[in-house]
C-alpha cells in the first residue's frame, strides 16, 4: 500500500509541481526575456503585460522595471517611465553595467520632458 501511495504522490507532483521561490524566479526570468523581445518588436502593450507578470513573480528583478520604463518612454508616458526608472535604479544598484543603462535611460526621460 505504501508503494502505491508513493507512486500516486509522484504522479501528482509530476503533473502539478509544487511552487517554490526558485520556480517563480525562473518563470519571471523567462517572462523578462519575452517582454524584452516584445519591446524590441514594438509590441508595447504586450510587453508591458508580460513584464508586469514577471514583477508579480519576482519583484526584485530590476531589469523588469528598466524594460517597463523603456515601454512607457516609447508610449510617451514619461511620468510612468520615470517611476519605473526609479525602481530599476533601486533594484539594479551595484551592477555597474545596468547602473549605466539606467542613468542613460533617466537622461533620455529628462530630455523628453523638457
């Protein structure tokens, strides 16, 4: 009976894997890539939707905020772009390459505001 129960539990877990923080992070990273690709294709609303889903799974990935700021820049909604840029700066602090990108993005936002 114990062997049968183990097989049933294994089958259930293979069909319905348990959610772990790691699976959320990995799913978020996949969504980040999808969002970036949609952004590159000019599908701004789709990119925003996907990137927001990524944030729901892993709110500490600053790249999502950076790409959301990019989408809002392209849509011309600079207040929203500025807010996401601020969050990107907060979460990407310490990563010099990303800090440079975030700073350049902020400068573009400010240029468009003037």
